[in-house]
């Protein structure tokens, strides 16, 4: 009787949920209560990636009802879905944009977990599983790209497989047979189709289950900061957290759906050997940064294996982060070296992606590589070094240093001090031009030492002025805010 | 009006809006007007997201007028897009 009274008080939705839960027992066995601090979208990037995965599963199955994976029919059936089937164009575009969103979210999830150190002991294997899932997500994008059989997708896939030729034959041949069989178009398309619709999705599904299992074992990771060591109020997963995830999930799906409706996919022409000969190969945006690395002057031609080695090392380093950074500290502002490395990595990926997009098929001379890659690392490194130095100075003056979350307000500086920002931008321009001049003068035969010296001097003075300006701004900002 | 009543009213209005929009979508052509249907579905999802926001009270805060305004403006923009 009492139970019935309680159910009546709770309202129809809650009582239905209570009825189901009392029979299934989710709340007692599964998905433990979470800290209320977890009610922010950044803590749920993984869940959004899983949502994107399932959304693609549903739309993918609907597309499979019509799609025929043969070179003669792939393009026609894809076009037919887009033009004849009800909601077909939205379906195809939504599937594609959801894949883009998933890749972006997986990257954000990776970087968020890097900066908040949630992969540290005892969650190292969760990081490893997450990394493998990230690689599989990229593989899912790669295999799906070929399926419409457009001239762009086929040409880019051929270039990708061609790049793998620089691997040792013991490695290349098994990979080649796995990806394209004997090399016939029909086999290649069928292999990619099977990987895209069976092998990778089921592997991802298994890994999602494994990751949720590990999440249950270890619980929600504390990210340090303001609430470090404090007892934080917890909210039950069912249904408080569930409603929250549904809320942000609905908003997320709405964004992707509206983009798919307003900007429908326009397929490039169908693949043919003649059409492929005239096309400038460009991979999808998420591979552009790797594509740009492959175009570095130093890696072009016989040095291509070196590029693959560098990319492999970058991926291995990401995989091994929790085993390399074994310090117990989790707060980003107290891990200056790793935070700066993470920021440089993000900046380089963005810069290389834009660079790759703007220069399709054009190799990058070594001098440009030094300027752009080195310049980006230098600027981000200097900004972060100054930021951490200023924080240290403020701490020495016994002023409370704010936490990671509130430090984001640091970004307000440029807008609050527009004159100094303008001056900083002018100095940045002078520094970039002079650095460019240093590199090009130093790499041109018959070096003009006079000009080189002037360029170095101008670069040094502008860099020094930028450092001074930034330091003054950061210290005044931190001190002013902490005192207020 | 209590906070609970306020939330219930917001949810009621939004749920009615979702039902009306779903009924309206039913009469559109799913081939030639699929982009409009897609935009209307997005508006419904935003409204559903707002319903969930109004339904849950994790931090004992009052219903944020700012968030309601953001949601309502988004829906208005989406409806405008659908009409274009």
C-alpha cells in the first residue's frame, strides 16, 4: 500500500520508471550515482560519441536497404537514395555529418581527458581502450568515404593505399589484401563495405561495452580543481543523469539534423579512370593534417616511410600518455609541461588541417614547414610559458590562484585591452615576416649575411616586445582578478 | 505561482508545440520538402531538450530565463528557416 502511495505521489512518468526499475534493477546494479559536478556537457563527450555511433548505426542500416556495393551500382544507388527515397537526402547527409560530429567529439573527448588526466591510475586501460576506439572511428570514416564511389573518394582511397606501399612488404601485403584483395575495384569496394558495416561497428560496440564496464568499476573520475578532496553531492544515474544526457543529446542531434537539412550533401561525379586522372586528390577534413605531414618537403619521395614513422610515433605517444605522465597531479594548471604540449598539439593539428585544405596536391617546402610548424609551436609555447610564469609570480605574492575552469576567463584579456591586442598583432605580424625572412635567407644558396642579421634582430626585438607585453597583461589580469 | 507550477506550464506549452509541429510535418511531402521536415524535426528536438531541462531540478536552481530565451530564439530561427 505504502509503495502504491509513493508511486502516486511521484507522478506518472516517475512511477512508470520506478515500476520498470523495480523489475529490472538497474539502479541497484548498474551505473552508480555521479557527482553533481558531472552535470556539464564536457563530462559527457564520450556519451555523445556513443549517441553519434548509434545514430549512424540506425541511418546506416536504412541506407543499406538500398545501397548495392558494386562499382556499377554504388554511385547510382547512393544518388537514388538521395533523390527518390523519402527523406533520403537528409538521411545520407545526416549520416555523413554525424560521422564528422563523432570524429570531432572523439577528438575533444581525447583532449579533455588529456588535460584533466582522467586516464591516470587506475584508468590507464580505459585510456588505451578509448584510444583504440578513436582509431577505429577514423577507420570507420576512411572506409565509409569510399562507398559512394565518387571520383574524389576513390582517388583519395587509392592514394591512401599507395602511401602504405612504403611500409615493409611483410606489413604492406597483408594490409593490402585485407583492404582491397587482389586490387580489382569490385573487391576493394566489397572489402571496404564489409569493414564499414560489420567489422568496425561490431568492434566499436564491444569496446563501448568494455569501456562502460570499466567505468562502472572505477566510477566517475575526479578532475581535481576547486572540489578536490571535498565531498560533492551525488545524483542518481537513473534518472537524473539520464535526463541530463538526453537533454544535451537531443540538442546535439538537433544541431546535426538542421545542418543536414540546410546544407545537403552534393556528391562529386562518379568514379571513372578518365575522371580520376584530372582530379586533385584531397582526403576528408579529419585526415588533412596527416595528409599535410606527408606533403612536407623532407618526407616527399623516398623519405615517405619516415613520414609514416613520425605519424606512428605521434599516435603511440598519445596511446602511452598515462604511462609516461605518471605524476599524480591532475589539475592542468599545475602540469605546465604536459598542458603546453597538449595545447601545441591542438594548435598544430588545426594549423596543418587548414594548411592541407588550402594547398591540395602542393608539396610544402622545408622552409615553410619550419616557419609554420615551428612558428605555431613557438607562439603557443611562449604564450603558455608566460601564463604559467605569471601564475607562479602571483602565487609567490600569496594571492589565491584560480582553478582551471575559472582560468578560461583568461581569454577575455584580448577583448578588454583592445589597443594592446592591436599592438600585439602588429608585433606578431612583424615577428612572422622576420622569421620567414630568416628561414628563407638562411636556406637560399649564397647567404646574404647582412640581411640575415637584420632579420634576426627584428625577429628578436619583436619577440621580446611581445613577451613583455603579454607578461604585463597576464600579471595585471591575474593580480587584479585575484585581489577583486 | 510556485516554481513547480512554472515548470509544469513551460513543459505543457512545449509539449503542445511538439505535437502541433509533428502533426504539421505529417502533411509535408517527404521527398520534395524533406529539408523543411528536417528543420521542423530539429525544432522539435530543441523543444524536447527544453522540456527535459524544465523537468529536471538537479541543483535546486530556478528555471533559467536566459536558457529558456536561448531555446525559444533557436526554435524561432528554425521555424523561420523552415518557412524560407
